[in-house]
C-alpha cells in the first residue's frame, strides 16, 4: 500500500491534547474506508495509530509518550511517513473514539551513519552520562604547546 510523506505543524487542541492535521484525504490516497489504521515514523520513531476526522480536518493525536520521545511541542513542524496497517480484532471491535498515535521502537541508524563523536544509545542511564564526556574535549580550551598528545 502507498506510503504518504508530509510535514505537519504540531498544535495543542482541546484539553491540552497534542495533535497534527493530516494534510491529505485518506480516502483519495488509500480508497474509501470507515476508519484508517496507520503505522509510520516521525523523527525516526515508529508509531501506530488511527487517523480521525473532526470539524472538517483529518488528524492524529500524539500520546504523551510519543510527543516526549520525538521531542515535539506545539508550533514545531514535523516530517511524517504514514501507511495503512491491518488493525487488530480488538481495534475493529472497539467503538471509534479519539484517533491516537502511540510510540513504537526507535529506528536505529546503521553504525556507519553515525557521525564522529556520536553515541548510539540503547536506553541505559549510564550511556546518557557517557555522551557528555565524548563532547567535553570540544568544549574545553586547551592551553598548551602544539603537537603534544592529549590523553582522554
């Protein structure tokens, strides 16, 4: 099924819900359906959810976890890639409600794609601290003779 790429502005809606407008008509992109269950990525973070329709707009609500993991706040423009997915039997049986998108696992870049000084994080608390030390030499002014080796 065809994937749709777009950029959307994050906004805060009713009851402080974080959402984005979907800038295309899912019926034109994927054919007419009563509901559109989607999966995709936002800032290399996988998610799945449903596209909703309210007040003349197609939208996706970003749950708190997804908003936090992608570091998106109202006013930010965010690149999305969306495609249809097969809903679970439970989702199909549920009465349509608010159209949420929930975070999935992070897409990790290939090791060669990491730039110099970059640390690939796996979520360990210690690794957050290790990142600080890798960038530290770039922030420290070294006052000494040139050509003398520096040990980390």
